[in-house]
């Protein structure tokens, strides 16, 4: 028996991980997307960068204002940069979310938040798997 070893281990890349479910995405993505999806329509939501690839893979009904190019290339937009800060500035994020038409904002639970989300039209929606989801009530979810 001859075994040939070549190439490199793809699982060493931080963007890849072993499958947690039949969708081959982290369970947190399944829980978050299932929580925010509205039957019969697409929703716009912003996620931290570690979830971007998986959200697109899991749900065609969840749209995002920026994608993988924001962290793979030098094409960084202001919204992406604001979402990756150590302190979440709700005032700045609110402007970007409103401009992009985001219905939901997903933040890491361990991030410090500057500002009160409810003062910017964000209602607490759900907390799951280390993330907090806010509903942007300024963006209607009507058909």
C-alpha cells in the first residue's frame, strides 16, 4: 500500500472547521439564521466576520451588507471596520445599519457596547451561542 502526502491541511485555516451538523456550518449560524428568517421574504442582517462565509452557505434568505471580500482583500468598508472594533459604537453602527437597510444586527456577546441600543431603535431580539441579536425597528419587515 502506497500513501502519497501532498498539499496542505485545509483545516489549519481559521476560516474552516469540522462540520457540526449536516449543513457543514457552525451550529451558531443555524440558530441565528433560523431565529431571524421571516417566511416568504429576505432579511438584511449584519454579522461579525467569523460568520460571514457560513451565513451565505446556510441561508439564501439572509442577505448581508458586505461579504467575504471585506476581510480577504483590502476592500474594507466602513461598516465592516466598525463591526470589527473592540468596542461596538452603537451610534456609528446604527448609521451604517440604517443606510444598508439592516433589519437585524448580530454582535458578539463578549464585546463592549458604547451607547444604549434602544436609543437608536434597536430592540433586543435574541441571545444565543455567544451572540446577541438586535432588531432594527426602523426597518420594516412588511411585504
